[in-house]
C-alpha cells in the first residue's frame, strides 16, 4: 500500500499491470490518528479531519518534512471522497500547515516557533517570613550523630528474633527505660508492664478514643482555647469533642460537669496555649469528678520537661493512676518526625489498648525503639533535655527582653514553662504591618473552638528561632506598627 509516510521525496514507482483484482486495502497504521475523525458524521467530517490534522502538526506527531500520501491514496485509506481530501489539503496549505510542490507531492510545513517571551527583569527576593509558630521545637538541635550511633549500636546488638513483628506494647527494654525516666522526671507511677510505646501523642489519643467509644463513651471534653488538632483525632475515634472554657486555675469544673462527658483531655502541667498551670485545688476537683462519674482524665504532658523558673510540676497521673491516662512524646525534645511516644493508661484499660495498638499497626519500628532505649539508658536523652531546656530558656528570655524594650505596652503571660508565650497588644495588629515586617503571628483565636480570642492576643512560639532572629523580628514589627500608627 502506498499510503505510508516518508521523510524524503522519492518518485512513486509506476504501478505494474496486474490482471488479477486487488483486495480491499487496509488503512495504513500511520493514519490511525485520523480514523476517529473520518468515521464521524458525514456533514462535519471535513471539519473534524482538518482539526485532527492541524493538531497532529502542531503537537509534533507529524514532523516537519513528512511527505503526505496523495489525495487519492488518503481518500482510499480513510474511505472518504477524494474531493474532501483535496479540499482539506488545499485549506491547510493556505493556512501554512502543509506545503505543496507541483509534481512532487504534499509535505508537512515547518511551523514558525512561538517567540519566547522577553526575559523579565529579575525581582528582588522577598524577605523570608519569620514565623512565631507555637509548639515547634528547634529541629536543628536534633543530635544526628548521637542518634545515628544509637541506631548502629541497636542494629548490631538486636537478636535476629527481635526483627520479627514486635510486641505491640513496645520493646521490653524501651518500656523499662521509659518507666524509669517518667517516674524520675515526672512523678509518673508505672512499671515497665504499664507503658505502651506508640507513634506520638496523636496515636495515644486515637487509641484511647477507640477504647472509650467501645465502652459506650460518646463525648470527650477538651480545653478551649486548646489545640484544635485533637478534634479530628477524637472524631475519627468515634467521640464528639466538647469545648470547655478555662479560668486562672485550669479547666472550669462547672462547665465540665455540664457537658455530660465522662472523659476530658487536658494539658494540666502547662496549658496549651494559655500557659496556665492547673492549681492543686483544681487537680483535686478533677480527680474527684473522675471518680464520681467513673470517668477518665487524659493528661497530655506535651512540654512538662521544660519549666524554667522553678521545679517542674509533677504529672497529674502520679496522684491517681487509676483515673488518669498519661501520654507524652519526643516531639519537643528530639523531633516529631521520629513518631515516638508513650501512653500510661489505668490498668483496667491496658489490655484493650494493647489490642487496639496491635490491630492499628502491629507495633512501632523495632530499630527505632531499640535506638531510643539505648539513648535513654546511656544518659544521652537527659543531656539532650538539659541542652533544650537551656537553649529554650535563652530564647524565651530574648523574646521577653526585646518586647519589654521596643513594645513595652505589650502584656505577656504563660512564660514560666513551655515553648511559647501569650502576647497581648492594647491595640489591633494590622496584617499589613506584619507583612511589612516579614513576621507571622498566630492569633489566639486560631486555638479557640469559636474562632474568637480577643483582639490583639497572639501565641508566640520561640523555641525554633534563634535569639538574633527573635530580636530582629520584633524590632521590625515594632517599626512597622509605629509607621501604621503615625
């Protein structure tokens, strides 16, 4: 069949006479791109063939210099009239898609490439935005070399049998080390058999929610303001979170009782984000409430190791291990990306929680658990905590000092512990002032269920910023605010 395409003009050989009838020719594979258009309705067939051929040329499926079949051959291959193909060739030649030379055939034309846009003048790079995001640790302080050494040691010493699916509750060596650490530093009452190793506080809350929902719980009270990231975790576990307001001593007990919930999730050692420490009286009220309603207090000790001006407040769990589920992680001391945390539940919930952990993920990484156990036993984790505490305190002090110097009208609170503080401006802070200063502030309203938190109140995280960054950012912000006020 003569309808195949070539890229060089060769004269077509004269057909030799053949007395026998020729079979019906099959369409050339080269023309498959036009077959859908050729099989359309008769009235619009010419337009569809033209559209398909133009697209093939523009998109490079028909390269410049490709010789097209004669109108007779193409009409035969596509089973359309020769006049339709002749008209199509003439139209596309006039448009510049094809070129034709008498006696030598029709060819795909070389289209003029689209002109490149003139290079624009490079813009000055925008100043990086410094984000006072709360809750973020200094990830640059992660002890990479020490952690890598711990992993190498763990892999070298792990017996082959321990590379099988792990105990979903956690490696015994890690649970033993965690029980010692939590009892020594946070006053948690637990032995190795009472600890569950999990993928951070998020998984601990999810596991607790599933077990509580299975026991008939439908509600869980949560602090307001608080971390809104817990809402989807509770919902996914089958519990509806109910916000409960705070006062200066902690969560309000009248509001808690009014919810009808029999479980409450709290940050009693250093409330997020207000920085409130639950008072001894409020702690006692909480435990009395839990005992009266056969309820549960979920204690998120997210930054309990970072108290700067006096000794840390002990964990609530130490007062009533049968009423409190204690949880924490390495997200603030090492890195959240490790996904290493722990859950210390009341003994009555332990078997159900271990089973929930098993069906959830079959247990945490053996290598990471073994490395963390070595990190704890060798004293490296205690050294890391001391380093973080010293660094974060210096950065807190830098933030307090520069605010007092250049924005003395700003009231601060929640400074005794943690990785953030509350800054209350006596006037609205325009978004354009922050943008001009290259600073991002998180309003308190971002952490309330209602989306309101009082004009001018912001949650300023400082742990991930250097003292120089903090000082420079607050100075720029003060200058921008003064220009707005003028």
